[in-house]
């Protein structure tokens, strides 16, 4: 239960930090339709036991979305959260490229770090 609360708090804090750090744009910005966060976990392979944190992350996102999402005061609306996870297969060489893919291709705004060796 404490681990779930810690993960939930981490998700909310990361999103709050991201949202508060955004610089105002010169043009009128459109409200985002969703907030994407990502993680790269060992879901298979010899370190797959560490990948079980994904269930807590998914539960935290589901709880946030069940409440309507995260309120963005700039647009006066709630936006849902989407968790994108990549399986690094317990391979250290795959962590970097998969995380890069999360940022560049999937356009995540925050990364959740696992408590894992990979």
C-alpha cells in the first residue's frame, strides 16, 4: 500500500512539475487532449520481477483518470493521463534507445524511473 501511494505521489509530482515549468507561448496554445508519461521497465528476462512496478503505475493512472484526469488551470479543464511503457527485456543496451523513443516518438512529457537494475 505504501509503495502504491509513493508511486501515485511520484506521478502527480512529476506532472505538476512539468505543468508548472512550461513557459508561456507567444501564440494561443491549444489545450492538450492527454498528458503522456512513459516508463522503460524490465517486463521480461532475469530482472522481470522489478517490472512489476508497472502494475502500480497503471493503477495510479487509472485512479487519476477515474477522477476525470488532471486539472489544467490554464485551460480550465481536466485532461486524462496516458502511461506508455516499453519493455527493455532486462537488457541494459535497450534502455537508452527505448527511453529515447519514448521522448522523441511517443512525445512523453515525463519519465517514471523504475527501481530496477536496468
